[in-house]
C-alpha cells in the first residue's frame, strides 16, 4: 500500500506569492494535502522573473515552510508557468489513408497527431502542451481513439500551448537552483482547471479565469475538451497600481484600501461617501471617494474580463453551459461576481473545492492556492496515464491485489 | 539658390514604365500574369505567350502572342518541351518585335511542361538580344509530377541560368508553407502566384520609382547575384504606432524567409523602405536596428528608402536576398563573395553586362542632359586619375549630397545623410573591389574644386558630385544603373565606405572632412526632435510598472489605469 501512495509537490511562482503545496495521492486517487508553504513573491513581474536573486530567496523560503508543514523532504516539483508570451492555439491535422488501407492503424493515428501538433509558432517559442481535443473520422466526431475504424480521412484536433523557451527555462533554472528537480511544466490555467473543474463541468462547457497578482490566465473547456487558453498580463497588481496612480496613495495603502474597501460591481449604492483607512495609531490616514475607488477598480477588471472575452473563439461564450469559474487572489475582490456576470452573462462561480470534498485543510478551499493544488491533480492524472500496462508478473500480482487499480 | 524640382528629375532618371515588360509564358505563366493583372500593377506592360489558344484568349494581359500557330494549331504542347521549342521559334519574330526597346523583362514561366520549359530559354535569349535586363521567375514542378518533368525543368533551368540576368526559382514543393494544410489547392497556387506577383511588384517599385536613398537595378543584381538561387523575399506593410517593427515582422514572416532564419546565411540583403510623408528617420533606424539581428554582421546590406505620398500612414518594407540552392542544405556560401566572379556567374553575367551597359549609358545621358555639368561628366579626362583625387572626391560626396538635397527639402537631405551612414556601416567590404576600377574613369578632377565648392548650397556642382559615383560604375552591373535611376544615394554609400579606407584618408586634403562634419551636424539638428514624437506615449506615470516594456494590447497600454485612459478619450 505504501508503495502506491505517491507524494506530489506543486509549485506556483506567482506574481504576488510563491506557493508550494505538498499533496499525497492515495491509491484510490484521493488527494490529501500535507502542507502548504507560501511566501510573498518578490522579483516577479507579470508572471515573469524580473529579479532572479530575490525570486530565488522567496522560493527557498516557501520551500522551507512547505517542508516544515508537511514534514516531507521535497526533491522534485511540478511547476506551473505563465506569462503574456504563453499562447494556446487549436490546430487540426488531416491524414488521408492510403488507398489499399480501409481501416485506421495506430501508425496512421500517430501520423495525424504529428501533423496536428505541428503548429507554426515563432522560433524562440517552445511547445508546452499538446492536448488532443477530438478525432474526426470522415468528418464525424470521435472522442475516443478511432483505431480500427473504417475511414477514408482521419483528422485530429489538437490544442497546442507554446511560450518563449528562454523564459520557461529561466523558471526551471530558478527551481533547479534551490535545488529541486522539475518533474513537469504545466501552463498555469490548465493546472488550475484540473482542480477547479470536474468532468461534467468540462463537458457542459466552462470558462476558468484565474486572476492572480500579475496575470490573468484563462482556459475554456467545451464538450469536455480544451478549446482555448491564454494569458493576459494584467492582474491585481494593476488594480493597486491604478489606485496609486489615480489617487496618489502609496502602494501599501492602495493595496489595503483595495482589499478592505474596494468593490468591483457597478452598484451605485456602494459608491457613496468616503472610504477611510486608519493606521495603528488611530489617525484617520487615508480618505478616498468610494465613487472613484470603485470606478477605478471596476474599469480595470471589466477591461481585463473583456480582453479575455475577446480572445475566446467566436460564439464560445454562448456555448458555456456550466458557467464561468473565477479563481486567483483577485477574484476575492468584492463584487467581482456581479461584474463578471455583466461581462459574460453566464453563471459565475468561485470554486469551492468542488472536486475534493474530503480534504479538511482550511486553505484548500482558498482560490489563491488553486493552481498549486491543481498541479497535484495534474501530476496524478499524468501518473495514471503514463503507468505502463503491467507485465506478466504485474498482472499476476494485480489478480491478488484487493484495492483496484 | 537655384530652385530644383524633384519631379522633373524623377521623370528623367527613372526607367519609363513603358520599358518594363512582364511576360507570362505557358499555362503557369498565364496564371501568374493574371494575378499580376489583378493586382493592377502600375508601370509595366503585360505580355502573354502561349501555345494553347484557349488559355491565351482568357488571359487578362494586354498583349498576347500565340506560339506555334502552324505547329500546334492552337492546342497545347502536351508537355513536350521540344514542341514548345519549335513553336517558339516559329513566333520568334513576333516576340522580338514585342520586346524591342524594353529595358527590363520579367519572364514568368512554370518549368516542367512543354511551353514553359521549351520556350523560356528562347524568350530569355530574345529579350537579351534586344538589350533588356532579364529577370526570370520560374516555378519548379512538384515532386509528385514525376522525374521526367523534373528533368525537363532542370534542363530548362540550366539554360535559363546562362541566359538570364537574374533567375528566381520558386519550388512548388515549398508551396505547402504558404498555406495551411487544409486549404484548397487553388489557394496554394494562388498564394504562390501572389508571392511571385509581389516579388515582381517590389522589384518594379525598386527600379521604377526613384527613392530618397535609391536602390536600383544594380543593387538588385548584387542581392540576387547567385545563379540557381532561391530567392529570399519578404515584404511587409503596417501602420500605427510601432509600424516599423510590425512591418518588419510581417516581412520576416514570409515563408520564403523561413521566419528570417534564412537571412542568417545571406551575404547580400537588399532592404527597401517605402513610407508616406510621415516616415521618420527614427523609424528607419529602429527598423534597420532590428533587421541587423536577422542578418549576419558581415552581410552586405543594400538599403533604399522612398517616400510615396500614396502610402499615407503605411510603412512598407521589402527584403530581397538570395541563397544558392545548395547552401540551403550546406551552410557555406563562399562562392557568393562580393567580388562578382563566382565560377558559375562569371560567364553568365559578363555578357549581361555588355548588353546592359549601352542601355544604361543611354539612360544616363538622357537623365543628365538637362544639366550642363552633367553632360560634362563623360568627357572628364582620364589623366586626372589618381588615388589622391579619388580620396578627395569621395569625401565631399556625402556632404555635397546633403546640401544638394537641402535646397529643396532640407529634411530629406538630412535623412539621406544619416541613412547613408547607416548603410555605409553595412557595406564596408564593397569598397575593396571597386577602388581600383575607379581609376579608369575618374571625374575626380572636379572634386578637388568641389571639396570647397561642395559646401556651398549651389545645386549645380553638387549635382555633379553626386553623380561622381559613376566613376565607380565601371563595374557596370553594380553601379551603372545608379545614375539612370536617381543615383543620389547609391554613390555616397560607396564614397562613404571609402572614407574608412585609411590610405585614402591620408591623401585627402584636410579641408573637406573638417567642413563636412559641421555641415552635416547643422542639418541633422532640426531633424532630431522627430523621435520625440514618441514621448507622450511614455510620459504618463505607470507607478510600479515604470520603465518596463510597454504592455500594449490592441493599441492600449495596459499598464495605465483604464480609468485614466477612458477619461481621456
């Protein structure tokens, strides 16, 4: 039993915080969070490393905290990456079967997948994920592998995520210097979706928006398959910065004001009077008109959501059946659901641990850790996918193994 | 100050449109011609040649000649080059008549078939015999068309290599890169035709429209110097705030450039910029700066710029270069050094020169007849030739250039000067082969006087000076056309590169360089504020995102609060 319990570690180096989550995947594929290590990030701007030394110090701190909390020595992590350079594109590969070959062989499928994966991206970019969306056999959709079917033409739809190789390399370098190994790199929203969306929601169509400190990552699932993903380099930092620029308050005060007093909904009744902050000594420190504060916040977030909306494929929003799922620290902003509803006109959710009700760790429910926890889910899925079919001995062993696969 | 009209000069120095002919030969040629006609290319006449009368009738070209009236009786050649050959010979006189007096002939043909492969070499020969500069655009057949067609195409290509001045081959097998895999074959062919049409258009634009910094046929020749070459061609157009980088990006995204990767091996790159009145020096600097990253440092960059009011806010950039076919797999390109004697070329090109030269000289004289001094140029005594005069002549050049220009339009003059410095950097190697040649035709004589005169804003002497470079034109392939086509800037770049030659410098009389510097300085000053127009963009405070790369999406800087942005608008 112990042999089959695996510990995975998810690492998210975010703009506002560096977060390590240690999770234990049990043989029945339940995930138990053993510990979380979080530090405020420094040296990260808009999802990219701007000060390597500071970022490394933060990572080391988070690592120490996580090891402390979970009592696990962390040797390797799953790393989530993001940044405005990341792009997700859909591509379809078409392969016409040879004339004398009426049904699809595995090598045909390999061929069509290779064609579909061959997306034209800039030279400095590297491909991060190639995710199969669906196969088409003579134009008919086929969600499972079509090997063996009779067909003339087999097509494969792929979603390919690519980003600038050097920036991703730098993130890996940062982790390696800690020193830890990187098991795999995952585009942040895809990891988040593993945790935030369950199979049914993906089937019905769901849009996940992860608004973090420096970036807004999104991923759209339609019919159970990923339909779009990407990153917009705007996040909570921008909201703070806007407040700073408009009102002239220092960053720390602007940040406090944003969290405690800000409201993103356009409800005019919330925009009456003044928002005040008092410092420890009791002095009335800051006074800002609520109308201005809320308007600044609302316009920024509205614009961000609209940018996401624009970048989704045409007509996709109408096909979202399950709704829009918001995660990330900024999604905690008051009135954000209302604003998101105004933009998308769909049901709005902030994920409340929908997929794993068995965890009792309080922070597990926090959308701020969604990505790091999602990484563990991702690792778990990857693990099951990559498990090779057991050999002779393994089969024999399985026969007597009482705990399913 | 003598007034100085640019328009009149334009008309004199450019090749008249009537002297450019585009020939579409065979079925593939007709398709390309059609695309060209659809793009409503100005400044060129279209001529369709075909054996198949049905295709010919439906062709949009103004002039049509049916080949092999008696031989094939209006049918095609059925893929037999011998038949195409015979049919062409039959119509030789008619074709010759159509080509009389043409300066440049573009021959578009699809090799591999009967008419294309069989007739193309003859058409090229006739055009050459009529004294035209022949650029052949040939498409090579697909692999799946079989070995026989491939061989026919190769044979024809080998002949064309010898017969044409420049040969650009588009391999149909690379067509797949032009379009997505799922797009129709129609679009694939259409895209290939469009690419050829664009290339021709760019070439014509280069050759016909005189530029501020001119690139002419000679530059084009050296960019396409290698025979059996694959043409690297990219053209991009963009407007808006960072149009310079956008245009370059568009240009580099051409499949023939392989995202700019192929430029890494190029030895000679021709860059031509065309923009509206709002084209700024800053933009050009920016663009050339980023282009430098894509071409090797040692590359010979032939730079040209033109102002075309019709471009409005747009900025277009055209990149032309060539790689020999073999170097696409091997990397080395030793054979394409700057000296125009790569083994294969020497025979090919020498005759070319002979043919072209008279033509150009004619144009030269036409062009310069209006100015008295100009006509003197050819009469300059050879005895004056000496390295000393050479040097002195070269120095005033750029300066004089500036001043000449500054008469009618100081801004342009400055731009030219600055730009030329840029291009000068790009082509240091060029001076070597040319220096000796200069000595056989030196008008250097006036330069001694000019070095003093040149600084004064009298147009006439400068006119002279700026044409000096014809001296260098002895390498006719490069230089001769400079003169006919508004050679203003071509020459200075030569001269400039010689500036750097220390031996020349030593002998130079001290006065010209000394005076030159301040003059240029003066001219440059008023122009410099131009880049400042970018300032407002950055001027708004960005708080913690200060000093970072602009975070621009859809023309909006996302680092600025929408609250402030929206208020403004």
